[in-house]
């Protein structure tokens, strides 16, 4: 029984899944984007609100300079300041009361001035809570303003953010005023600081922050994740279809293909690649099937023959001579059997890469010459003229045993399939990047329909006319030749005309050729 519900494993598997990761990536991206936008907007809101507060303070300052606050000197009070406004005008009264909420007026040394009427100190209680500016600071600001003084030009104010005892923020505008200035003299300077609480701004900002960060962002995140999940699901559906089809593909139905979506996108490319892979698999599977059929067929023939011969001997042979003959025939078939098995073993080792080449610099010319010499006797016996046209030296990097095997196979085929009176010609031609070996004969030739198959294992062209019975060969020789050429990174071509002759052209990379002197033996090709 499968446990009900979701186990830890299921959750872990889901989290490793592409859909989850895509969604998570999308959600994180969405959240970061939202945070960035929200933070940016918060900064924008803060600067807008701050600018608003600055404008308010500038307006208050203009009103103060416009005549709401005036400075006098008397023997008993020294310098003092008095507020002037129409008390019956509600606008003016509200304006002055607003200004007087957070303000400070001092002389140039930082001493708080008195009010000419109430005799109160010209500082509001809220300003006292923030803390009256240090006399040294005030003196420095005044000194700077005096130094920068120009008639009828307002001096640049100093802006400060200060906090009261509860931590509430205030924006303070500090300025120096010259009420008695003349075109020639700045007169006596006074220090006036006006403030406005930023609590309201902070409240708006906090409310905004709270709403956005606690409400909108998680909401956006949930929405983003939801959308991401759906989108990732839609993107991955075709992938699932591909996986589904792939699951149905097995050794018995390799002909199955995943239909392309005609979208010409990455997924179609994946499908195409996948289909090509299945195609290759199908081809090699087919080859393997064919191979095992061929092998069993090849082995069955001699085994049946051996069995037949021995059975006949068992039931009918009477004399020792008859027994000897049966055993002799059986041994011949066993020889053929072991020949097939040995060749197959070697070929399968070669094709599975177990047969490593022992490469060395060797004289290709010499190798061909040696084998041509060896084949002179069988060629003569078959009435075939065998000639070689080779350069003095021609070195390649190759495995001597395999190169010999290659030449042997080509020569034996050429002699085998050339009727009496024919000719076999071997030539070697070093070119710039490769060495070309040509083995041509004036034999029976190979029909065009058979040409593509002659390198297949066990493939034998059905015999005709004077050609020897095809059963004589194993049909493995050219498979070997093809493998040897491939293992040496060479190419093999075959040209043939039925009844006229065949030409095998092998090109091997010319490593180490270069400095060899090339001397060609030029002799016209003799054809039967
Ligand atoms: P086999 O052992 O039968 O020679 P190969 O693989 O060497 O097997 O050759 C495959 C088939 O190709 C041969 O059976 C023969 O029909 C054909 N063939 C090979 N070489 C020649 C040639 N020089 N002339 C005509 N036919 C050839």
C-alpha cells in the first residue's frame, strides 16, 4: 500500500522539479522587482514630502521677513523682537501661531531674545524640547552669513533634521537676518530658526511602507508564484509529452517517433535530436538483429554438415577408410567453424574498441611489396598477372599487423574474383595529406546494387559465371578492411563495373610522409 497524502520524499522530489524551480525563480525575481519598485517609490514619496515641508518653511520665513517679526533696541531690554500682525485678521493670526509652534530667535551670539510685549523668551516649548542650538554653532552660522552678506540678497539657509525627546523628527530651517541693513552695511545680524514636525510625513511613509511591504508584496508574491506555476506548467507540458513518448519506446517499437510541434523552438530541437538518436538506435539495433541472424545461420550450416556426416558414418560406414573420410570432412567443417568464430571474435573486439592499435612508423611501400611477393604464387596458380607500382619508400603511422591484414584481404579478394588471364594491379601514391593505396583488378566486378553492402558482415555477392562459389569466403574480409581503415582515420572507396573489374581506393593520413623521396613506377594498367 502506498502511504496516503504527501510524504517528505514527494515534497523533496517536487522541490527538485523544474516546474517548482522555475516558479521559485520567477517568484523571487518578482519579489525583488516589487521590493525595488516599492523602495524607489518610498524614496520618491519621502523626497516629495520633504520638499513640501521645505516649501512650507520657506513660506514661513518669507512671512517672518515680510514684517511679522521686528527687532528693536532699548536700554533696559537690549535687543528684543516683537511679533507684528493684525490680531483681528484670522489668516495672519493663524499664520503667526503656526510659525510660533517651533521657532527660535537669538542675537548674533546665540542669546535668546525676549518678546517686546510679553517679555517671554522668543523660543517655543517644542523647540526647547528639540534643544536650543549651541551658541558656538549659532555664532559660526552668523559669521558665515556676515562674510557672505550682499545687500538685498537672502543668505542661504542651513537645513537640519533634529529629534525631540520622544524621537519625533523635525525639519529646521536656520537663517540669519539683517533687519537694519543698508546698501553699505549689514547692520546687526539676528539668528532665526523655524521648524516643522515631520511626524505627519513619517506617518504617511510608515503607513505606505506597512501597506506595501506587508500587504502588496506578499500578495504580489502569491500572485507571481501562482502565475509562475501556471506558466511553468504550460512550458513544461510538451516536455512531459516528450518524456511520455520516450517511455513508450522500447526495443520492440523503435520505429516510434515524437511528433514535432512545428514551433521551431528549443523543444522542437530537442525532439529532433531525440528522434535522430532513436533512428540511430534503430539502425544499430537492426544491424545487431541482422548480425545475430547471420551468425546463427553461418554457424548452423557447418554444424548441420558435421552432424550429417557423423550420423551417416555412424549408421552406414563399415570400413576404417569410410570412418576416416567422415572424420576428415567433419574436421574441415570444424575448421571453418572455428575460423568464423575467431573472425567474429576479432571483429567484435575491434568494433567495441577492445582491439587497440599498436601504431608505429612503418614503410607502407615495403609492406605492400612483401605481400605482393607472397601472393605471386597463388596469383600464378590462378593465372592472374599481379603487379605492384610503388614508391621507394612511403612511411605511415600504422599498426603493421592490421595494415597487413587489410592488404591481404584486398589482394586475396582481387585474385579470387579475377578469372584466369586477368590482372591485379596494386599502386601506392603519396599525396600531400594522405597516402593512396589502389588495388584494382580486371575481375568480375560488383553490380551497383551490391556495392553499398559489400562492407557489411557476412555479405557475399551471389556468385556468377567463372567466379568461385561464394560459400568459400566468410563475407567478413571487407568488414575488417573497413574497420582497419576507420581505425587509422582513413577512407575507403570502391568503384566497380560488372564484368570489367573493381578498384578499391584507400586513403590513410600521411603522418610522417613528408621527407620521403617519392619514386613512382609508371606502368600502364593492363586489363584482361
Ligand atoms: P569474402 O570473404 O566473401 O571475400 P568480403 O567481405 O571480403 O568477403 O567480400 C564481400 C563480397 O564482396 C565478396 O563475397 C564478393 O562478392 C565481393 N567482392 C569483394 N572484393 C571483390 C572484388 N575484388 N571483385 C569482385 N567482387 C568482390
